[in-house]
């Protein structure tokens, strides 16, 4: 297959937001100072070869994406389909706080997130449909290019489950820490596209595009 039909997508999760770890979902908290350092460190040693940056609209992703786009004079696309899952009434609360109030609800969510979403939260199947649709739209727009996608832990898990054909109920088995980097290579396009996970959780410096 010719090189012009190979699309390379680097997925970068945002760093730590202000307020630390909590069910943040659609809350638009900015990065903490530590979060900015985490993301800058994640790409510090690489030689950027991206041709476009695509980001979730939420500040913890978009503000870093904008800084990077400005620095390297790259086009930046904001895609609302890539925003994080909404956690409903759990938004803004820590897992420990939820555990004190409704421990059984949180346990059911972690065990079976499809059947037991957070109260008033986004259904996991709807979240999957939204993210996978945005993923395919991205591939359609940028076939044969090198892309940096700046997004969220849940969103990245959905993409990885999709390309690796992992059952959705097992998405929590994929660890995606702050400022985590993954790379997906997609050979071909459309119905003939064949994605490969080149690495997950490594530095870009170690793998050629």
C-alpha cells in the first residue's frame, strides 16, 4: 500500500486540570500549572512532524493545542464531537466523595458502565457513537496526513476500543494517565482502512512517524 495512504494520528490526553482528579466530564476547568508542565514534557523531546492539530473544545485540551499550533504554525481544528463524556450529577465530585454518598452507584458504573451510567449522565453507547463518528470524520478529512489529536481519557479509551475491537464494557482496562501519548497508524481509507496501534504510553521520540 502506498505511503500516501498511511495516516498517522498521535493521541495526547490533557494534563492535570485545576482541582485535581475528579469526575470532570463537561466541566470546563483549565489546566493546572502541573498540567501544563506534563503536556509540554510529553512532547518536549520529539521532533514534531504533524500537519494539523485537532482538539476537544474544552479548555484543558484546547488551550494547550492552541499554544502548540501557534508555536509550530499549524492549523488547529476544534471538534465538539471529541469532548469528554458528561458525568451528570457526579460532575465536579471526586470518586471518594461519590463513595461516601452512593457507593453502590459508583461500583455499578465501574463494573458495567453501559447499563449503569452516572445519574443524569451521558449514556456510554451514545458517547461511543459521538466519538467514533468524530474519529471517522477526522480520518476522512485528513487521509494520508500526520495528525495530533488532543483529547480526554474517556475519549481516547473509546477510540482504542474501537480500533482494537475491545468490548465497550472493558474500556476501564485501558489506562490513560494525564499527558499520555499513543500513536495509531491507519493504512488505506474508507471501508478498506486498517488501523494499527503503534504504541501506547511512550514518548514520541522513540518511534519514527
